[in-house]
C-alpha cells in the first residue's frame, strides 16, 4: 500500500511538471499585443499622433509673418475689418490672397494687405507702385528699372490737411458735433441729426464696402479716395449706394440713423490714412 501510494504521488508530480512544460512551450503570449503596439483601432487615431499632426499644421502665408505689407489674422477678425485697418478694400485683400471664400479665414493665417507691386516700408507705410513717371507702373514696364519710388506719404500727425493728396474733404452731415476724435475711445467724429437726414460723400471716391457686417458700426459705408485715404460712415438707416460704385463729393450716399448705436441718431464719421484713424476735424473746413 505504501509503495502504491508513493507511485501514485510520483505520477501526480510527473503529470503536473509535464503540464507546466507544455504550457511554457505554447508560444509567447506577448506576440499579439506586440503586433498591435502603436496601431490605433480603426476610426480612433492615437491621441499622441493626432496632437502631433495639429501641432505641425502650417497655415497659409506663415512664411510672411511679421513682414511689412502682411497681416496675421487674430481671433474675431473679419476681412472687412482687416481691410479698413490697413487702408484697403476687402475685395482687393481677398484677390491678393486668392481667397475663394472671404468668410473663411483662420486665426494665425498671414494675409497680404498691400498691393503685390507696392513697396512697403518697415513702418508699414505703403509707397505707390513705381512707374515711368515714378508712380504707378507695373514691374514689367520698359522703363521701370530707371524709375524711382514715389516718396512715402507724410505721417498723419505732421500733415494737417489732405491737400497734398489732391483731396479737400467736406463735412458729411450738417448736424451738431456730439463727440470728438479720441485715439483710444472714438476713432472719428459723431455728428447729430434726425433720422433720414442726408449723409454726403466727403470727397470723390469709390464704395469699397456697403453693409452691416462690422460690429459696432451698424449700416456702414466705406469709400476709398486714393491709395492713402478712406472714409467711413456708420449707423445709417439706409444705404443709397453699392459696392464698386463711384461717387462724387457732396453726393447723398446714405440716410442718417441709429443702427447699432447706443445713444440715438447720429453719424459716426472716420477718416483713415494708410488704415490708421486720424482726427477728421483737422482735415475738414472750419465751420
């Protein structure tokens, strides 16, 4: 009996060892996880890979960031605002940057805001394109090599009138002055009146914007007078001209109103030199 019991125990030990050896020889169980390592499941990319792709995304025009004549889009920007702040028509900015949809611009995108054949100083002042006579020619013109760029416009702070640009602005409305120019708080003049009072073009020009897409301006018109000056007319109840239309000084272009105005009927009027607001009172006749 004792021998039989010992034999039985020996058999059990032998069987157990055999089972362990068989289990160990069945192949490494890390093989499948090893093959799948780093492979995301379909439809669920690995977060680290996705983040890396986002980080490496390069927006259009990035190579021009910081250069004169270019602008980096900031949160909340619109093409209309960018054009106004840089003294350009939004349609021109869209064309220079090959924008199929001007409403689709991205924060961080870099846009050209000066004509392709213009000379832009480091200060951001746009010098007129060169020509046979020193202004206006395209780079391919025969005498362009011998032409010299026109001098940069004198900064607004030292130029009390626009006569140097061949302009003589008039008051765009006849009402009382409600608010003067303040570089930080009011970028133009506020002129009072009654709803429906005429709003006049301050000088000959072309309508480069007509609409209500710029927050804080209501129904807005922007006129471009030359390569230097724009004027803006805000809070109108009616716009009487359309984009690309040419207008004459003194022409009725809108009717005064209070669209997007917080304190009643008024015309908000701005003059911008190279896109920068200047005090209209210094460029308008004394009254």
